């Protein structure tokens, strides 16, 4: 029983290292989304930090600030959703098929 427990602990430590490495890789990834046919582009890293916003000159209309704000919101929300999806996909592989004995944790 003791050997089995040690083996399980080693496997958990291995998985934890893999999870940390996957998380680091995610944080270093770059995600980009655009709105308005590419008129507004938002870039973010895997930490959900916006790193760049590009706005085409032709979309800047002082009489229609609402449209520009909507395009920025759309692109920003899209890039955050991409990061969420990739994070769930990447980190979900570590919990798939885990058969943890009841009452262990």
C-alpha cells in the first residue's frame, strides 16, 4: 500500500510539472481578434492582458464614436474568448479521464 501511495504521489508531481509548463506556454502565446473587417485589431497574451490595439484611420469618425467603441469591445471580447477556449482546451487535458478515488481529496 505504501509503495502504491508513493507511486501515486510521483505521478501527481509529474502531472503538476506538466500543468505548470502548459500554463507557462499559454501565458507566452499571442492571440489576435479583429472587428469591422479588420478595421480594429486587438492583441493579447495568454495572461488575458491586452498588448496592442490597432485602429484604422478610416474608422475614426468623430460623429460616430459609438461605432468605434463597439468595434473595440467586440474585438477585445473575442480575443479574451479565444484565450479562454485555448486555456480550457489545454488545461482540460489534465483532468480528462482522471479516476480519483472518492474521499482522497
